[in-house]
C-alpha cells in the first residue's frame, strides 16, 4: 500500500474520490464505444459512453431544476435497465444520495424505508412500481413526485395464473403527490442553463455519502447502510483488479441493481471502461448468453443452479446413451479439476481421456454460454459445493466471493484460475480480515460503510473502536489464505444433545437436488433436525408427467403421496453424506414457494428464518410430538 500523500484538490473542485468524475474518465477514453447493451425480447438497445453521459446530464438538469440539493435522498425503484444506470449517474453528478428500493418487499418494510429516508422524489420503472410506492409511502413529506420511465407495466400475478397490465392513468394519487412520465420529467430541466449545471457539477460533494442501501435483514426491520463515493470507488478498484477487468470485457448483469453486489459490479464496469450487458429478466437464459457473449457473469447461486440444469438439458438432450456420456465426461472433468486445484496438470491416460471428453461433450458447455466467459461469480448466498464442483468439472471457472452490504458487498473473491472449492477466496487488496476468538469474521478497510442511517447505536454495535466490522459470520482460513465461511454466528443450531450445526451448509446441500427450491433446517434445542421444503415447479412437472399424475396446480400436486415419497427418497440420499447429527429426520413440503412478497426471503433470496419459523410454528412443533 502506498504511503504517498494524495494530490491536493483545488478549492471548489470535485474530489478525486468522486463517482461522476470516475465515470467521465472512462467516457472520455472511449466516447464512441459501446458502454451498455440492453436486451428486450429480440431487440437490442446500445448506448455509447458519450450517449450515456448525455442522457445522465439531461437527468441531472431535471434534478437541479426540481430543486434537489446536495446530500438529498432520491429513490430509485426499477428493474436492471439503462435508465437505472443513467439515473444513478445523474444523482451522483449533482451530489445527491441514491436510495435503491425493491418494491417487492412486504408493504410494512417499504413503509419503514420510505418513512425513514425522507425522500420527496422517486424515479421508478413504471406503473407497477409507482403503485407500490403510492400504497406504502407515508405522508411525511409534502410535494412528493414520482417519475415513471414507462407509462405501462406488465407483471405476473402472485398466484401464477396470469398477467396483468397497469397504466399510470389508472393510479389514484393521495394529496401532496404528483406522478409524471419521463418526457415530462426531462422537460423540467430544459430551462436550466449550461452555466447553472456546470456550477452545480463543480460544487457537489466528492467522496461523501452517495447512496443508502437497505440491508436484506433476515430478522427485524431493514437498516439503511451508508456508502460514501470514496468507499464505492475503492471497492470498484479492488474488485476490478481481482477480476483483471479490461476494456474488452463484457459484464452481463442479470441481477437487480437494488442488490448491493449488482450495484458494485455495475460501478466496477463503469470505472474499468468495460461493457455492461443487461438481459431482460432475472434469469441467466442460454439465448441471452449466446447472443450477448459476456466474459464475466455475476450471479446468485439459485441462478447458477437453474443455468446448470438448462446446460445439462442442452448437452445431453434425450436418451440414455447421451446421458451416460455426459456422466462419464463430467467424472473425467472432476478428476482434472481436482488436480488443477492442487496445482498439478493431468498426464498420461487421464490427459487423453480429458481431451476426448472435451471434444465430445465438455467443450459444449462454454460454447453454450457464448464462448467467451472466463469467469462466473457467485455471491449473495452460500454456494453449494456440489454445484461449484460441477461447474469446474465442465471447464467453467466459478469464483465464489464473500461480503456484506456493510462492506460494499465484497470483501473476498476467488481469483480466476485459482478457485478453491468450499472457500470464498482471498481478501481483496486493501481489505483486512481477522478471526475473533469465537470464530467471528472481522473486516477492516476503506470499503466499510460510513454507518447505519440515523442509527448511531446500531453502527457502534457492529463497528468497534479500532474500525473492525463485526460480520456475525463464523469463518476460518485455509493453508493458502482462502477464507471459509462456516455459518452465520446467530444462525448456528445447538441441539439438545449439545451438537452445533450450521443450517446454511445443510440447506445448500439439500438444495443441490434439482427438485428442492428452498429448504429451512430447524432444530434449536431439539434432539434432532427437521426441515421445511419448497419444491421447484419445473422438475415437479416433469415428475408428474413421468408418473401420469394430473398436474392441476402447484399447491395441490405438492401434496400428492407419490410426490412426498419422491422427496423422501431425495432426503434419504442427501442424508447419506451428512454426519448423523446433521441428518434430517422429518420434513414437510410447503405447498407454495418461499417469496420476498410474503416475507419469507430477503431481496437477495436469503431465508428470513425467524419469520418462517413463526409462520409455521405449529407444524415445526408437531415434528417433535408423538404420532407425527
């Protein structure tokens, strides 16, 4: 780390730790090159670096003309799209504070966030987001304005029985709130002179508070995590260095930009001058990957699980011969992967078999992803070891990282070509990690949050006097310096027999089965473990077709005796590789998916354990009663 004194900044000039300045450096280097690609159906919208800059400055004009002040919060509620990036840049340019908002959160949590942040302006995707905001926004401020990028929104209904359209004109506004579309919003800034805009851009607060991201709390109300632009730029630089990100890279982002992880990846790309590719929806679809041909693909484990299923179906298709060939090739790839992780290369007969497996089968997997992917990144939740092993076996570098919203999302990352399965990699440059006496992981560095918004007591509870962030996670270092996360400190289950069990690891092990979409392991103070299971509808439909079970609807079929017996066999198989005190003795199938809207999951798809346990307390208690 350099000890040189930073260059002085002229009075009134923006700080070097300034997000807008960082973006402009990239834009000046490549004005005519593509900055971002957005897929919508079969269409592709491309914007150059100079085009994104022009759009962001137009939004900045409207923010200034609307009277948005430096440090003022501005809500952002939209799917991952170009307009989101442009709005984020504009907010940074004028020195305001962006507050990403996931409108799929339960209404009670939305109301808490909206009431606490004090925003009077919201930029939203369309009518659906506007409707959710209008419903949950308490009348704590006057003259609230909602700006919608689109006039109409189409969304799936929660009962999966259809879709509905909603237009801005259908919405009923409460007193003190206005709603306009994007065209009217841009007209607001048309009268602002260039001189007035330039003065505002020069006077913004570089390096200071730039965003408040509300934590995906697994218990209690979400808390606003304050990021400074200095912290975010430090994180972007460290992550870009770890990934060896270059201008010829293309980063495909199929994650919501309300995720801290996705937000950091987007800014890392913007600072490095790499292209961003934005597919439609939140799924890693093979046709998107084939068309967009990314080099870096960040994802959460559930996306990677679905992608693995799609790739296997593409490669082996139908028929026992092709299925056996895939099984053989994957076994060969696993042997080779294990050798390479030990720093060795295959030789002799294994080398020959690997060449044959690659030519006949394994080479089709990288090709299915567009042929240019050099790294898949897993974050946001624990990565099942079996899933990581499969990706490496078929020749795809899957890198697991670790972090919290409180440290700008990423503190460690496996490096390309040096992944150690079962670990989350080594610390990013400039990030310190220590293990406390009780096993808790402690973090320190320039990427640590400024604090919880309006919560000094909460901040002091997690950041000590020496600047260490207490993560609440239990971890340990391997011999090569890679970190392994055991579990959340507060989530460890202690059975009545005195055994400590890490439920997240067992849940990931259960979810490695394609049929299990989500699992919650239970057993605190109990003699043994039980589980609540939610099933994946796609393999469930295939099973019903094979067994001639009439598929009426998801809740009804999930109760079928043959389905229960099938899941029972899956649990028996999964239990074989667990210690006796870790095995699942009893389980129940939940006749619906765990969802964010119902309060079961956080926006990063982590289980809200306490909420689920309260909801199913009678069922969980019944597991331990005679006669269940």
